[in-house]
C-alpha cells in the first residue's frame, strides 16, 4: 500500500488533510485580527497550514507580514516594521482596529497596481 502522505515540502489540495480544527482556529483568528501562534516541531506542516488558511480568506487585498517579507525579499520582519513605522509617521497609512488603512490616495493606487502584477 502506498503512503498517502507527502513529506519534504509544502502541501496543498488533497495532500493537505486532517487539520480541520487547526484550520478553523487559524481562519477565525485571521478574520478577527487576533494573535495566534502556530508552533510545532520541524516538518509538521505549519507552512502548509498557514498557506491553506491564506488561500481560503476572502480576497480583499489583505497582506500578512510573513507573506510581505517573503514576497519582497526582505531579510526580516523588522525591515517591514521599519517601513510601516515610516509610512505611519508620514501619514500615508493609519491604524484601524489591528489593521492598516492606506490614507494617501496615490500610495493606494500604487499598491493596487503592484498587487495586480
């Protein structure tokens, strides 16, 4: 009998299985802008869990720190934090209930154009 589990990389679709409770908890936390820590030993599917949850969220232009850091090749989240602090200081973005709103019209248009690439 063939082993149905895939090892050694990120899985999705039918290969992602038996994580319904964890997925529901993560989706709830994301939808409510709650803090939730995902931790376990190496190779237990943390990345697959988070990516599956991200794929199930409504496409509203949300950008999460980890996704932002990897998408833009930043060396660490602290680089992204410094960028966000600079944008806040210049009133280009504003805090709103655990999220950020883009208040500068031209920056918003630039972000929208960048997301469509």
